[in-house]
């Protein structure tokens, strides 16, 4: 039997369905579990650790993959009593598989829940600034447009990959008026902005976010001009880390795996993400509801204790 290539399965999931890397990682772990031949729970956990490391070596956001994998593994192994009472590991695997499939199904509903929690976020006449391309931000804007709300959007081009231009194309196809601006023009347009809306690749334990490079600049300027900054993000992106500042972020978060393994001078490589402290953020719109940044700690404590 051909060995299961979890990285190839993961990348295929993302390519075929424009899927969140975190959800794709969960699906890859579930498929790995389905094909697993472990005979003990300890052997299974060791193999899952290897699988998570393999996923982290793909050229996809390590932040999202790491958070998705960690919370997925925590959920499926949460009740040790049920696992210990299983007759054998085959029965145990069935329990883990069922939990994994149930968890993924629940997490795939996160965007719908975010839409409900942010139902009144966009109002007529608003001018919104967004950075890069967030599936959640796009979904909320499209829903507001369907409800007949009239608003305008500024989208940063979001160098170095110009993902903001992709976002602008999606908005235009939905009939939403938008303008692509240079990243350097954020300060110029900020006075005209009603609110900033961002996605996130990860939400730190203190409520700060890790997101596409440049997000910190946008949030800092908004904070200086007393503009609200709303983050639309799934709770499966909550991660147990508290960066002191951008300099303390792990290199695995900042750079693609291929760059880290190539011997490239990282001083010449653009980082993928930056860290925005919670003091620059107004509210988090999540599948758990509308949360202050301070609520993230409480949620993670409940989950991991």
C-alpha cells in the first residue's frame, strides 16, 4: 500500500476549494487517522506529531496550520476516560475519527456564525479599509451588500504578493465599490475611513493578532486617528502564545518553509506576518460571538485545562 502523503493531500484540499489552511490541516489529520495503522494511543499521538511537522513544512501559513492542528488534537483527545474504556485501539481510533469529523463539521460552520455576529457591523454610508484578502471580511461585506447596504471599501494592494488586488476583484464581482490603494497610502486615506476590518491568521492569548505583513501598520495608524479596528476571525485560530513584540515572533511564523530551509539570508526576505497588539484592536467578531480582546485568554484557559 502506498504511504499516505499528508502534505500533498493538504495542498490539494487548499487548491481545490480555496479552503482555510487550518481546516485543510484538520482534514489532512483526519485522513491520516483514517489510514493509520497504530496499535496504541501513544504510537498514534507520536505519528500525529510527525504529521503536524510535515504540514508545517509546506509553503502555507504556519500560524493557521499550527493553531488548527493544535486545537483539533486537543478536541479529539479531550476525554481520556472514553478513550481508556475502549476495548482496543481500533475502537479508540473510531472514537477519535468520529470526534475529528464532528469537530471539522462544526468548524466549517464558523463563517456562518461570524456572519450572524457581525450582522449589524456594516451600515449605510460607511467607508471601510481592509488589508490583504480575508475570506471572513469578504463574506461579511458580500452579505451586507445582499442586504442592500451602501458602503465603499479601500483595499491595500498588500505587497509583496498583492493579495489586496485579488480581494478588490472579488469585491468588484460582487458589485461592491472599492478602490485599491498603495500600502504607503494608508495614512493618507485614514481620515476618510469609518472603520478598519481585518482578518487574522492567528489570535494570540492576549488578544493580539498575527496577520499579513502590514496589518500592524494599518492598526497603528487607525489607533492614532481613533478609528475602530474590527477583526473577523474563527476561534480555531486562537493560539497559546503571547509575543512581546514583532521581534520575538518565531522565524517559522515569519517565513515560508522553503526559505527557512534554503539558507537564504532572512534579512533580505519579506516576513509573511506581523503582530498587532490588542491595544490597537477594538473587537473580535468570532463564531463565539462578539468578544473583547481580553476574552481570548479565558476561552483558551477553558479549552486547555
